[in-house]
């Protein structure tokens, strides 16, 4: 299989973007959120972080991490790097009481090959067109042959279950190399595979 890019992720940071269920508009039929990319301007990255080697939380200092409800939290260093490199299609949404972290949303989409990956879709809601669970995200399979260009992308599918769903973030090979050179903390990469000629 041909590697055409990489998934980008960070560790769990032990927080929720939305702690109260009433904070999000929900489907009248299934009860799950209507917008999994919603923003909470009142979110704060906790000052008290615990050691990941002991109890599952990360040490403070990861430049990209995720909340328990699968929102991507970027540090000021990560944002400044991306802006300095001129990467387009990235939105760093601000918080009212935390000026050193941002809610990262990637706008450019790539199509995920759910059939080839064997992704499982469970309990479809006819009202909001959402699934209760979408399982089987990594390793990532994309519906394309050409490598991802330098930049950031997100999958067209959201993965996770119930209130906790998000797209995968992907980067091109050149982007991965630049991020590694920048010595940002907590970033993890995994190969994303394209369609080979014999798979068409």
C-alpha cells in the first residue's frame, strides 16, 4: 500500500470542551449533538494536569492535544508555527479566559475510504443523518492515489461514539517533516494509505 500522507494527533488532555449536555443543540430523535465541531468560548485548559505515565492525563506542555469529547486544542506555539508557514484552511478559535490555547478546526476535506478500511457504522438516525458510532479510523485509508500536498486536511467522516466524534487530521509528507523540525511537543504521526493501481 502506498503512503500518501499522515494522520496527526496529540494526547488526551483530561478536559471537556462541553461539560454540560445542555450547552449543545441536539437532535430531537436521537439526542446527540447536531454540530460536533461546535465551539465553546468559555473553555479553559486546566492548570492542574497529571502525569500520563501514572494515571492517563498528559503533562502540561503538549502543543496539540484533544479533549475527551474529541476537540483539538492547539497551543500558541502550534498556531504561530502554522501561521508563520502560511498554511491555509486552518481556524484557531479563541477562548475568553485562555489566550494561550485555541480550538483548532481544519477546513480542507479529503474523502475517507470506509469500505476499504472496514469502518463500522452503527445506529443511523433518520432525523439528523448521524450515526451513534463510527468505528474504524486508523490506519487511515483515503479514496485517492495522489499524495497529499503540503498542508493540513480533515477526513469527510467523523469517528467516535455518542457525544464524542471528530474527523481525523491529516498532513502531507512535507508538512510532517516541517512539524518535526519545529520540535513541537506531543505530536504523533501515523501513515495514511492511498489507492494502489491494483485496487481500482
